């Protein structure tokens, strides 16, 4: 538990918990609504393939925009005369690390 506290802030832990709860709810609803046969799944995947390409392109565009905005934020915050807390920079670093991992993957 100490390792998790070192890497994740309370906000990141809340986001991860919310994502896990959403996953459990979606899996439960999917299971309760019914199962697809192999043929039906194949047809659905074939029809949604173009949408998947668009989704992947949109995700990569969003991730590069986030990185650019965070770099701008760092430039503005470092040139300002006000003193920012160390947590501010740590949160930005966490976002950048996660963004980079998702972008590369």
C-alpha cells in the first residue's frame, strides 16, 4: 500500500476506483442482457471497424493536444512570479506520464 501512496495522489486513486466501478457495472449489464454468438460478434466487429479507426485517430489527436497544453502550462507557470506548490508540478508530471504511455501504446 505504501508503494501506491508514493505514485498516486488521492485524486488519481479516486479516478482509478471510479473506472473500476464503471467496468464492473458494464460487465454486469453486458452479462445480464445476453451473450452474442461468434457469428454475431464477427458481424458487429466488421461493421464497427471504420469507427474504430476514427476513434484511434481521435484519441491520438487528443493525447498530443493534452501534451502540448501541459507544456504550455509549464511554460506559463515557470515564468510567472507566483510560487506554486510542489503538488502542482507532481500532478502535471503524473498526467504527462500517463498521457505518454497511452500515446505510445
